[in-house]
């Protein structure tokens, strides 16, 4: 059965309108990319609560902090590269330091941005947001989870960073109700445990099916919340003594892989951990599928790496 393909940003824009109808305190800010981020949908419905700052991301984040200090629930959007790279100072000092109610929903993250190339492919954004105190970091895996994450962020006090992609994502069948800080266990298996977020969740599930056909059973965990990380679920799978594989469309430094490894290191176990991510390098221009293959982030790559490792561990 084919999976429904959805743009996360389409879902985001529609969810903003849904929230705006229910709560007059919600305001939306954008930095001249409202057509791409889909915040234009909110702007059309609520023009008096929508503010376009032009190509001025730092000003946008500073204004967001001011509006939040006056009781507004602020959603600020642009591309992930610009939100986290250009405006990090304002996010840290004007928003997070005072624990203000600003939700930064950044689209076009990762190498699947495609032809726009390295300058627009944020591979460091989770790292930049993770290190800021008070900040929560969420990476939804599909359209429905994007809606759930945006609604949950609106209800949670304080700053939140939500990372969305550019391309369409396949919809994943998730039985568990979305909860910030609580991972989704999608499959069970004791040969290996795969932790993934964002677009990599679907790739991990495809790899799991391939491995299961070869007699290798893997657990797949959707770690939609990178901060606060779900230590309880990680701890439970450490007890299986199966190796961990962390799949993310992000640099190997500081993202989901680092978050999981920090939990493992603190527990003092000898759990084997391998990161399947972009290894400390910039992206480049290309079609999304081509880039996933180039950086070895496809389902076939995940399955091949796990097979090779398990053979080595058992040999």
C-alpha cells in the first residue's frame, strides 16, 4: 500500500490557521519566505496578527521576544539555515534566556533541500538549538506528526524549535499519541536498535523491513524530540545489549546522535553506538534522492551498515 506523501510545511501552515481561530493570542512572524514556509496561509486569514520582517531574521527574533513578553504566543518562521545561523544571538539572549513563549518553526532543513546547495542546507541547526538552555528541539517524522508537534508546542510554555523539511514526507503509521519528550517505538527487535528522526524515520523503517527479510530483527524508534531526550526509552533498549544506530539528516556532531550517546555514556554501559549521518562536511547541490545516496543515508545504506556490523560483532 502506498503511503500518503505530504509537505510538512503545508501541514504547518494549515495548523497555524487552525490554532489562530481558537486562540487570539497567537501571532506569526516570517522573514520574507511566507510562501515557502506556508505562514502566508495564516497571514491571509489573520492579516492583523501576521508580520513579515523581510530579510531581517535577527530583527524578527528580537521582535518575537518582545511580543512574547507581552503575553503573545509567537510562531517565527524562515528556512532552518537562516533561523538558527543568522539569528542565534537573538534566540539565545532575547528568547531563551528569559524563557519566552516563542516557537521557532524552521523549514527547508537538511540536504533534502536539494539544488539550493550547501549555503541553504542546514546540517548544524539541531546542534545550535540543543546547546541553548530552556530550548526544546522537535523533529517530526511526517505530516500528521508535524500538526501534533505544532499544537503541543503552542500549549507548552517557553521556547521550542521545530525542524521541518522541504520535500514531501511519506506518512507513517504511528499508534502512540504525540508527546514532547516521549519517543515512539515503531518496531521491536533485539538484534539492533535504530533511533531516527525526521525524514530518516521512513528510511529506517524501510531498512528494518529489508533486514527482517534477512532474518535480522531491529527495533525502530522515532526520536521526534531531540531535547529533552527520552532517557527512559534509551535506557530500556540499552538493556537488550543490541548495538545502537542513530540516523539523522544532520551532521554527526551535536545532533540526535550526540544526544543518545550522552545518555549511553552517563549510564556507563559498553553499548555500541554508530551514527548514520553527514560526517562533518557541507552539503552540495543535487536532487534530494541523489544527495541521500551520496551521503549514505538511504534505507539500503542503513541495512548494509547494520548487516556488516552484526557480522563483524558475531565473527
